[in-house]
C-alpha cells in the first residue's frame, strides 16, 4: 500500500517560538516516532513549512494575526531541531497560507492509497490541508493522528477534530 505522511508546520515558531504552546512542545517526540515508523514502513514523507516574508504584517494573515512568525530564513521558520535529520531527502513544501493547493496536487500525482497528517496547528493548518486533500482525492482515506497534533488551544484542537470527523476524515 502506497502511503504518504504529511508533517504540517513543525517549525520552531509554532512549537516554542513566537506562537508556541505547551501542547505543541508535548507532541514533538510523538511526531518524531511517527515519522521514523513511516519511513521504516516505506511511506513517503512531506514536510510543510509555513512561510512568510518580511512584509508579513501587511498581508491579510498579518492583519488578522499580528504576530510575525515563520519568516523565511529565520530560526523560527526552521523545523524543530529534533525533526531536522528526519527531513533530509524529503520534500519540504513552503506554503504562504494555511492550506496548500500544491500539497493537494503533489498528493494527487503520487497515487497514494492512504494519506495521514500530523503537526500544527490542528485548528488552522492541519484542518485546512486535510480538507483540501479530501476535496482533491475524495476516494483516498485521509487520516489525522490526534495524538500527534496540537491546536492553538486544547478546545480549538478538539473542535477541529470534530469538524474533520464530520467531513469523513479519519481521526
């Protein structure tokens, strides 16, 4: 079975940087184990990188979330140190918005039989990408490992999981 693991935005700014949370810090080890297991099983792994420019505060997102983060080239933009070695040789997909249409196109070309997502933030980028993948590939099972995700708040994490379940994403 051809599988894809999508590791969403496991970047310094979302874990212990500008927008970090204790919950995000708490999943790093589990995400590392998930990636290692996926690689052992022969699954492909794609890492998404939330990517903004120096003009972030002038963008729509910057106006609604006025906290500069994941500015290309900064330490906050990089994957957390624990995951950097695991990203070697994998596709790293920069995305300027919550969801990535490019990810959906890549997944469609890959002819995967199952796609799983892990990472941050459940209630923003994970749900956005899960829904885009479900829309692009309605017959491919899309999974989200809740134990390897964290939201902006525990409540919004749970709300996002419920919303994804309603859209036939396997949680």
